[in-house]
């Protein structure tokens, strides 16, 4: 009779325990709270987080629902911290008349952060364009930004922020004829 292979020694079982633990802790939940939210036992959650048991797809789906994440999130590797030093920020190639630098890692797929310096009166032009993605967050660090999203025109001054759908047609420009604009753009997910 063949011997059973311990779960820790099997190569075909996905390791999701550390990811579940990390997501649970990020949300400030205890094992007991996650168990109550999923209808699973505390013992099962504890065993799962230590990769001592093989969860069913149904169990993982219940955990994802309780954590508010997509099923694929559990199977993704947790990204390592990505440090981008100021002096090492790569320039962003653009057809716009800006000096832009990437603040996020080039490998980051979840979002993209860019800081741009825009000369007085310069911008993306009159034509509205859209990008693939869910949303963009814009924060004015210095100066004033005129941002057109669809039929709406927003004037953002130093310290103002706006979040809008990235896929919605938009354009922008430095609203000042004398001051340089410094702006932070954060797109989710990374459209490039």
C-alpha cells in the first residue's frame, strides 16, 4: 500500500498560507474574526496559514470574499518592497513637453506613480485621450493644473487632488503662463 505524502512535501499543492495571513493582517483581522466571517473553523484558518492543509477552491473563495479580494490575489506572490531613490528615478519618455520621472518600480503592475514638471502653458494638447486602466489620482505639488475629463474642466491648485476614471477621455495643461507646474500622477493599474 502506498504511503501518503505529507502536505509539506507535495509539489502540486499551491502555497497560499503566507498570502492569506498577510492579507488578513493588512485588514486588521484576527484568525477568529476571519473564521467567523467565512464559516470556517479557527483551526482550519490556522492550519491554512501555516500551509498544513490543502484548502478547497470553495474555502479559498469564502476567504477571498471575507477579505474583499479577487480569487487570483491569493495565488499572486506578495510583492517585495521596491525602493526608488530620488537620484535614481528613471526619466519617463513622453510626447508631452514635460520633465517626468517614474517614482514606482518599473516592474510594478498594480499602479504607476510619476512626478512631472510642466513648463508654463504647456500640456497634453487639446485632443482628449484615454488609457487602459481603472483610475488615476492626480495631486498638485506646486502650481496649478487644468484637467479636462470628458465635458468637465477642473482647476487644481497647490495641494488639490482629483481621482477620475483613467479610461475616460481627458487632457491637461499647466494653467499658469508664468509658474512651473509640479504634479504627481498615480494610475491604477499600471497602464504601461
